[in-house]
């Protein structure tokens, strides 16, 4: 089955590494009020124009550090390609160890740049059914405490939260054991409620992708998981389905959940999905893919609140097709995504 699992576990760990430098740099990365520092080739990573893309660009994210390394080594061709990734806001995956500190650090840095932080929460117990991104909180109480810590870190600062990629999908497709279903629904509802108690946080509950099944299969589970209280849902997280197909899937699903809005992960969908090889592994580090539409709130449909880069382009989906473990930077893959982009 093609789904969005795979590329997240180590991405969350990298959040802690970039956090300190991000806080130091955020104040000078862009002035407030929505201005844009036009990037000089070879210059620092700055914020995008707020009117088009109000999300925070981490000036010391993984891609930005790789860009700096290429520039220092005089590798101008590689630097030009990786700049395509480094200049865009990407999801910050909150880790399991210091959730409050990370959430506070990212949202404070975003606030200093007059932008909105994009956070991804991926710590549900029994995560990813024991596959490439297995793990998650030890039990329900540990997860509730983790969510509460994230909420304390965000406080009243502006944030968009993508809540638990695949968590609902894996309840529907049989991947998650039946004995965990009731608890998972309760945990997701609780997470939505806690996060929506924050003044300036929007919550999008993950709802799979255009290739796994049909909206009829997931709309009731989404309701059980708290979609009514959430701002909407996310589609295509860490996957490759085209924006057109993702839009069609999202609109069908929206009609079944009260007209809820949604966001689309366009980080790697520029060439659409891979259609060769083992269908069960097409989602994992497929060759020939490309960066998709850059993050923006100017979308093709009023139901779509934003195109986002939720998956961090250039980080592996897992140890398949020669890739490193899930979430680790894969230089050749990152360069190919950028080179293939339109």
C-alpha cells in the first residue's frame, strides 16, 4: 500500500539540533511587517513575502546548513539547487524528549520574524505499525503529557499544527491492531481539544492521501478522532500525489466532514507519484521525483488553506532503494528533487 509513512522519526530529532541557532538567527532573518529580503545568490536564507507565504523559514534548518557547506566548499551548482529547498518553510517535527522547549523555541523564533510556525506532531503510541518510522509515546498517559508540553510551549503564539500523520489512516487500513483503536481515537480527540484551547493555533488532523483508498472509508473515523473541533485536515503528507489529485481527494472528503478546509503537502509532488516497481514500496524514496509548489496560502481552491512542505525535502523515507534511515539527509536525493523541479 502506498501511504505517507517513512520519513519522519529522525526529522524530529534534528529539530533539537537546529533550535538554538534558529533562535539566534531569527531576529535578523527578516524584519516584521511582511517585508521580504530578496536573497542574494550566496547570501543568507531569509523569509518569504508574508502576503504569499506567512510561514517561518528556519534560517538554520538542515537544508540551510547543507547550503552553507556547499557554498563554503565552492560548490556553486549544488548550492544553487539546495537553495531551492533551504529558502522554503518546512515542517518542524517536535521530538519526544523536549517537546515544550522545542515548541517554544520554534514559535518564539517565528514570532520574532512575524511569521507562523509550522509544527508536526508525530508521537502517537504504536506509531507506523512497527515499520520504518516505528516508535511513539510509551502509552496513552505519556502521550497526553507530551501533547500538554507542546501546548505549553506554543502558548498564544501563531502556529499551524499537523496532527499525527497516518494515525487515522492506519486505523482504517488494518495496519494498527484493533485493540489500540479506542485509545487512539481518545488520544486524538484529546490532542485536538488541548491544542484548540490555544488562542492562535490551527490544527489539521491528517487524513491520508489520494492513492490509498476513498473518502468514504475515512470520514467517519475522522469524526471519531475529533475533526469537528479541528480547523481541518491534511492530505499527501510525505507522499507524491499531484496537487490536482490531492485537491480532488480533499474536496470529496471535505464534503463528508462538514465542509472542513484542508492543507496539501506539496513538498515532493512535482512529478506526481512513482508508478513502477513493487506497489507496496512506491512511496519509499522513489526515483525521478521533484519539488512541488512552494508553500503559499494562495491556492487553487478556497477550501485549501495552504500548500505546505510538511515533509522535509531531502530527508530519506527509510532504508529502501539505497537510502539512509528514515529522516536522515540524503544529499543525492535532495539534489535530484531540486534539479527535477519546474
